[in-house]
């Protein structure tokens, strides 16, 4: 093949790429039109059934045309994710589930989480009022017509804020919180408020662009029926809802958040003291270690007060972390003794505990690592 022939093929590839861009633009324009219809019909932003159909149909058609297995699944999932963002980044209006008059008040609404939910509530037609520690003089005015009052402040002052709010609340108002610890906060809301109480824990950070597939844990403590419209509003926005008891939630969060964040913090602290050449580590890293380093770096790009609050939120967290540190001594002894048999025995027992999830994790992480490798310069 001559150089001229190769250049001609490259031009045809470029033309094909431009056609792909044109078709993608057309698809997103159609998505924008569909969002309007969803509001008219009161549909949720996210439909699991629709997503499964779109991805499976594209994958089937791709394989019929000889394309690599999984290629179109990856492409369509990314397209769908961007489609969900269209609802968040435009003036799309969501159906409003509250059938009566009532505002939303977010105490601490100027923070990242408060701003996210303010945007979504307003996109659903609610009036939203927010204030922080300097806006208490306006609180009676904001609360006058409120239906939902959400407290999203640092956890160490949450109970004090609830106590301060209580004289201003009516019994028909729903009191909620966004803290990562539920039992003591829900207890405080029950103690100081006579009306409906709904604990909430959004399981995501303030950097998200869409609530589609994001998890919100609900802890209904009093008059669950009164807050059903609010939970349904979250579903319409695309969130996945998991209901829990306060103590069950806190027990799980000790592992999911406190223990995991402590491990990440400690690893970052050790690296800082060891002081290796970080760029050299990144250059030499495999995709999986690069991803681990990214998760460590991500933690330290955020607010230290937030993670201190999460890790130190309860004595139960401290006890769990203490037991974890003690368990490391036992594992270290096995390594020091070069006891391969003991290591292997423990390894197999741990594998049995994880069960089928190990194979699922191996497969899913492989897909993630392939994407991460694509991003490597």
C-alpha cells in the first residue's frame, strides 16, 4: 500500500468520525426533547428497564455486524450517563410530588450538598430557602410556609442546630437531616420535634452532576406516610432508595465509611512520612495501583473536617478502628514468620467469605482498569 493510499484511508476514517459526531449530536438533541415528555407524563428521569433495553439492543446489533463483544455496551452506558446529565445541566423541570402548598428549608444549604438539593428541588417547582449560622434572624420567615426542613451542617453541631430549630417548627413539618450517623441524630429529632421525622444519608459527595443511580438511605422514624412524597421525589430524580433502621445504618457506615476512610488516611500518612517520589510511583504503577493511588489522592483533595467528622463520629467507630489495627499485628506476625501456609489458609477463608462477589469484583474491576488504562497518557 502506498503512502497516498494510506492517507486516503485515513481521510475516510476522519469522515466517518465526523459522521459519528453528527449522529451523537442528533441523539442528544432527541434526549433533550424526551426529557420534556417525561415531565408531561410524570415519568422518572431514570428507567432501569429502558437502560437495559437500550444497552442490550445496541450490543446485539453490534455483534450481528461483527463488532467486538462489549464495545457497544461500553459506548451506550457512557452515552446514557451523559444523557442523564442533560437533565441536570439544562432547565429541565421534574414532576413535583407534593400536591399541597409548602416550601423547602435547608439549614446549611450554602454547602455543597445543600446546593445540589436546592437545584433539584427548584427544578421540581419548589420554593427553597437556605440559611447558615448567620441567617437565623430570617429563620421564622423562611419556616413560615415550609413543608420540609433539612439540616445539613457539620455533625458535631447538628444536635445543637436541631435543638435551636425546634421552637420554630410546626407539628405538620417534616424534619430531616443529611448526616452520616443516624442513631443519635434521629434520637435528637424525635426528642425536640413532635412532627414527622425522616433521617436521610445521601451516599455521595458534592462533586456529582446527576442524582441518577446515586444512593440515598432513608431512616423513617415517625409518621413515614407523611414523608412518602419526599422519598418519591428522590426516585423521580433518579436516586436509588434504601430504607434502613438507624442502628443498622450506623453499623454499616462504620465499615463503609469510617474504617475505609481511616485506612485511606493512614496509608496517605504513611506515604507522606516515607516520602517516595510520587511521580515515579505513578509512572511505574499498574492500572490497579494507579487506581488505588487515585482514591488516596481523592481523599486528600477534599475537606479534612468532613472526614474527621465521619471517622470520629462515634465511639463505635473508634472501637472498630482499634480492632482493625490490632488485627494488623496478627497479619504482620504471619509475614514476619514467612508462614506461607498460614497466609494461604487465611486467604482461602477470606475468599470463602466473599463468595461469588470475588468473581464479580474481578470481572467488574477488570473493566474499570481497562478504562483507566485508556486514560493514561
